[in-house]
C-alpha cells in the first residue's frame, strides 16, 4: 500500500507534457512588429484648438503667423544632442517642405531618435530670421535650412509647441 501511495504521489506531481511544449514552433506565433505607441511630451493637447493643415501653414506662413492650433506631421529629424527641437513636414517625402518645432520655454524635449515618428502638436506658427550662429548650431545638431541667406542667416517657419504627441 505504501509503494502504491508513493507511486501515485510521484506520478501525480509530474507535469504532463503539453502540446505547446511538444511543438513550440507550431503553436507559438510571434509578431515581428510592435503596435505603434503614442507618448505625450509637454502639456496635454487642448481639444478646443482649431485644426491647422501643416501643408497650408508651410505654403502660406505669413497668413498663419501668430495663429495657434493643432497640427499633424511627419518628424523628419530631431535635435541629436538634447531633443530640444524637431523638424516636421506634411509628408515623409524628403523633398517636402518642412519647418522647425521648438518647445515653449525650453520646457520639454523629445527623444533623440524621434525621426520617422508622426507628431500631433499644439503650437503657434511664426516666421523668424535665424542668426548665423544658430544656423551653425542647428546644422551641427543635424538640422537643415531650405532658405539660407548669403550672410549665413536663414529665413525659417517655426512652430512653438506647448505639447507634442509622438506616435512610433
């Protein structure tokens, strides 16, 4: 009787071989791609702001100067030192017009590897002549300027953001 009880106890505690353990390659499916995630940087995006079309802002910057709204675009690149600015365009086309996004009061940064993400942001549009020193500084951080002047300054469309949602 003792031998029967010990045998039952040992056999009862031994895990049964499951189908998934016998055939792991057939039962487990691992997706190579992750679902996109959205992360907020800065302040939450106010729902009451009007939507502004980034392509229109880039086409007619003087018309939109001083206007605040919600914009969406493709992140072409970001500051490679701190993430203190990013460059966005209306499409992923490298020839598409773009603009620099800076962050109000230097209050937040985006990840250095933000390029390739999509962005939704609350921002105020503006035009600025960037000094030669800042042109050199931005270019050292990976930035580019489409409208450089002979004296090394550049004319630039800028968005001053209070909040950015990055999806990647």
